[in-house]
């Protein structure tokens, strides 16, 4: 296990966030960020009892002071010279489907604040740690990975709030990829095009069979693949979907 390099996962929940944390915890100590401690406490216990190291920090990813406090906690836990091997932004402003003229302004603002502004705040907080990972000669290029969605590239009817935040996050990731790739940080954006198989979606799309939904563990494997790409072969964007998904 790397001695000074950590992985940070923002937006830890029962699906992609937890799967990614488990995958990266096999190699690095992981920091789990979520607003509600219930989202990370059992996962942290699972990783720690399995021989890994996980630290959960209650964090509002859309609040710069909360994220700065989380970084201070990280440095207290791992040392002021800590670097990051990976930072994964899996937070989202919420999946809200409603006719546009019925969308409350605060709902639209929240989606934009979490997905877009949250991505901005998280990136500004973690990029210095990722650049330190470059200096510390991480075995794999330090990686900043953003979780996108179908709505990142296709804004369907009734999806104005969710899609606006996801489009903005995609634009942010592309700009950062072009700025920080030459500095050794691999910035990627993953379009998750389909329903992820988690307890909440258990009854969804049953007519499509067991392969009708995305595997969270499969997504985690793809994030690890992105992380382990050499500097000669950086992928900015991938799109993942079940074989039966229409696109």
C-alpha cells in the first residue's frame, strides 16, 4: 500500500461511490466524503476491518468552507505532505424530472450548485494534492475522475435541472484535462448511460433481465483502468452502458 498517497471519493453512496472506494482501497488509503455520515460509516468499517484504511468525513461538497475543512482533516490524518493518487467526484445535484414551468428556482440552483460548483470546489481542493502526487512519483498518473450521466451530453425533456449541472461538469472536466494533463494529472469524465444496479433500483427494468442495468463494480473497474493508463495514453472521456441500452 502506498505510504503517502491517498484516494479521495466524493459522493459515497450504495452504488458507484462505494464500489470505487472498495476498488481503490485495495491499493491506497481512501477518504470518503459525503454529507450524511450514514453514507460512509458502514463502508469505512468494512474497509478498515478488511485490512485497508478508510476515513469518512462529513462534507458538503457544494460548500467551499466544508471542503477546506475536509482537506485540513485529511492533512491531520495523513500528514501535511500527503499527496493524492486519485480524486473521484461522484456527487450529483439529484435526479429531478418535472415540466420546466413547474421547476422551483431553488431546485434548479441546487442541482447546479452541487454538480457544477461542487465539481469546481472539489477540483480546486484536490488538484494541489494530485500535483503533489506527481512530485512524489505515483506509480500511476494521479487521476481526477468525474462521474457524468446520459444528461451530460443529451438533455431530454423534463431534465433541465439535472442536465444543466451535468453539462457544466463535463465542460469543467474538459478544461481541466487540457490544463493539467501536460502537468501529469490524468483528468477523465465518465458518461454513465443507463440505470446502475443498486438496492434502490432493484425493481427497475426487470423486463430487460440481469444485464439491463450497469454494474457498479464494473464502473469501478473502468475507473481503475483510467487511473492506470500511462501518460502516453490518456483517455479524457468514456461512455458506459448495458448492451441492451438504447442510445
